[in-house]
């Protein structure tokens, strides 16, 4: 028995502040949809809801739910958009995908649905960030102090994922009285789906403090 009455994704979903528009450098994918919400249907699987950001998906496709150490593959058995039940969802569509074999124990808001092996999940990446001083006075001292041991505990908004982590300065690129741009290394407490060129937002004390773009995925390269 479904925990909700329909697969209609037009229900009002809470949007995570800090989800950013893609910059021109982000890699193009055959299909990617961040998960905003989900629910299970007994005996049929789990419905994942979100907006298709890349490519398209069809009924019968094998997809992977990626992130949070729970990455697994499933088959799409039903697709619903604002137009009703359809055979295919494409970029820009608000879509509900029924995934055979998925359970709500294996799905987490903030995962992405994508073609298997097309998107890595990781806890670490390099990024270029921009900080506006008036929005982040508590963050600036950590970046101006060039000691690698200085780190700020922050909240990162990546796709629909909200995860905590630390940010360590690599290099200051530009520095004015109102804005600082720097290369940093990010280490998250949980693994999420990442792409080179992906935009994200960083918050501290519930205030937007910085915007950034992923430049490299993986552990910090020393030296």
C-alpha cells in the first residue's frame, strides 16, 4: 500500500536554499536527477521525486541512486511528470520515478539518480570559492591565515544534499575589502555525488557565506 495517494510530483516540495545553477564548465550527462523527496509502495519499490537536470530517462532504464555510501542500481518501472504518466522524462521535467527493488532504507534525500558509473561519489574535492565579506565575517580569518591547520566547520549544499564538512585554504586568488576568491580543499562528513564544474553553496550560522565550483574530485594533493 502506498504511503501517498499518487505519483504526481506537482506536490509542493521544499527546496533547499543554496542549490545553485550549473556553470558552463559542468560536464554534460546522459541523465541526472537530484532526489528531493521519496516514498515507498509496498510490493512495487520506491518512488523518487526531483527535477531532471541532465538528459532523459525512460521506463525500463537501469539507473543508480548515488551518494551517502548507499549507491545501488535499480530499474525504472514507471514515470510520472506534471503531464501525467509518461514513457520518458527529460531535462527540466519535475518527475517521479518508481524504482523496482529500492526501499526507503536505501534512499536518502540528497542522492542523485543517474546512469550507473557516470557520476562518482566522494567526500573530498578541490573548489574555487568566492566569499563576500559582509556575508561571512567569521569565515574570512580562516582563509586569510595561511596555516593549513586552520579549518572552518561549515554546511555544504550540493545538489539537494546538505552535509557538514571542513574547508582548508590552498591559495588566495584575489582579495579585496569586500570579496575574497580562493582555491580550497573540502572534506565532507558524508560522501555525495560530485561533478567537475558543479556549483554549490556554503553556509555558516544559517547565513550564506560562500559560493563555489568543484574543480577536482579526490583527496588533497600535498606540495
